[in-house]
């Protein structure tokens, strides 16, 4: 089943308030894409991408804790966001542009990172939301 069909099926099941487990046959890197698309279809409150980096960093290596999709585009254009971070922020921005309230990129190596990001005001990663 392709990602688009899987997302459509998940949305239909979500509207019926049913729980389903889906098997996604994806290429390398596509799980983040699938997660962002599913979150968008479900109009999720949040989508969280766990990675092996603290989040989006500025040119001096400092964590950028809050960004908008427009700021992300500017950071990609000026080379601040590059390499493997481009797809990660792309999935996050796509999710936000699809109606997800917030997308978070956090470091999965940090103990309790998920709890810290969700339950504390400052969080531990980069939050992306519409302006």
C-alpha cells in the first residue's frame, strides 16, 4: 500500500474512531514524511520528530528553539539549515502547513527528551509553528 493510500485509510478510520495498525512500505527517509502526512490528515495537535541532533542550530551552533515556516525557508536559503536537516525540517514544515499546530524536532539521545519537550515551557528542541 502506498503512503498516500495508507494516509487516506488512516484518516477514514480516525473519523470512525477506530484504531488500526498500518504497515508502511517506505524508502529510506520516508518514515518522517509519512509521520508528517499522517499528522496533517489527522489535524494533530503536535508531531514530534526524534533525531540525533539537538534540533535546528544557527550558524554558531546554538539551538533555535522556535521557528516559523518562513524562517525555515530563509535559513535553508542562507545555508544555515543544510544536509540531512533539510528533510527533517521539510517534514515538520509540511505538517504545520497541513494544519498540525506544532511540529517539534528533538534529540532522542537526551534522557526524557519527549517529556521535557511536551511538558515544560522551554522544551529541549526546535518548535515549528505558523506565525
